[in-house]
């Protein structure tokens, strides 16, 4: 019984924290990819009108 309470007090918050950090990291990576893609598209668009 003691190991169950230890896991619930330490393990569950740790897993939640790791999950939140992982989601945040994915958002930052996707944002960088989107900015790079936007720049590529703007460059292509500018080349069409030149």
C-alpha cells in the first residue's frame, strides 16, 4: 500500500509535467517549421511578381 501512495504522490505529477513539457516542445518546433514555410512561400510569391 505504501508503494501505491508513493507512486501517486510522486509519479503522477511527474508524468503530467513531462507531458506538458513535451507538448510545449512540439508547439515550439511546429512554430519554427511554420515560420520557415511562410518565408519560403513569400520568397516564391515575390519571384513570380518580379
